[in-house]
C-alpha cells in the first residue's frame, strides 16, 4: 500500500500523506516511505521545491501508537527535511497533532487554511514533545510553546502564524501559496540551496547538540507506566487515571 502520493507541476513535487485509516499518523512505514521520496527529490535536478500536504481532514495525527517509528527514525526524517538542499513547503488544510507539528516545523515555509487546528497532545498521554522540539524550539515563540506544550490546548491557524509555527494562512491555501511557489520557481537552484543552508544553520546546531538526549528521553517516556496508561486510555477513548 502506497502511503505517499507523488505528483509534479512546473518543477514543484507534491508529496501527499495518504494514510486515511489512521489520520496520516507517523507510522514506521509512512516515515520510511516519506524519507525515500525526499531522497529521490533531492537527487532530481528537475525538482525545484517540494510541497508536503495530505488527504482527508488531518495533516498528521502524530506518532502511530500501534506502529510507532523508532525515535531515531523520526529524528532522521526531521533532519532530512531541514537539510534537504531544496525548499520544503507545508500545505495544511486540516488538523495537526503532536508529532505532526514536528513535521510542520521542519519545513521551510508553511501555510494553512482556516480549517486547520493544532495541538501538542503529548502531555495528555503521559509523554513529552521530545524529538519534535529539535525544529520547534529554534523557530517558535518560547512563551507560547510553554503554554501549548504544557496544556495540550488546541489553537488556530492565526495563532500558529503569530507564534511562528506557520509562515502564513488564508481562506484559500492554494491561492496563498501561489506567489510563494512562483518565487521558488524563479529562483536559481544553487541560490535556493545556499540560502536554505543559511536559514537552517541554527536549527541544525540544535540537532547536533540535543538529538541524542531527546531521542533517549522519548524512548524512556514511551516505555514508562504513565505512557502505557495514557496510550491505553487514548485507544479505549477514556480519560487516563490521572485526570482530576
């Protein structure tokens, strides 16, 4: 079963997350297939930029609790997006949760429609937004992250843009992205690669410094008793035992 649909128009490759049965959750298979597609795009001289989007009403529900990728596999995917020598643009018209927000933050440019909502839901299942912090912390308002990391509250596209999670938003996300993609098509491939390297240097410093520690933290938390209770409660559609 193909989980990533690939199309191309005037040098822009669109990679569509197409796993509707689990709301485009980041399963081991989806992470692997997306990484392979990005590798192909990096090697293809005819690809000027990549758009990352989704089918259905959810961009990504976060890690697939039934078939999660290994923490180092998700770290590798996030770093691959940041390091890719071509711009990656996120196009969001639905919900983004937990690990999906790491995917969004790793992209260079991101746009969403009014239907999009966002939430760091990790604390509600007994874990923390560990590895996704690698692209998030350098790019997003720290006071806002403190609130949304700790509470798991949902927030809207305008709020996501205000705190730096999104680049832009609009009623018609494709219309909003038209000048962005036109600008990328007019840019020199070498200039895009060198400019992206300037923009991502600080983010990659965070990966170099913190990836091992955050990967270990993620593995430890996902194996603890509270995470087992939180994930079981989520799958059983009930409140975990710690809710007061």
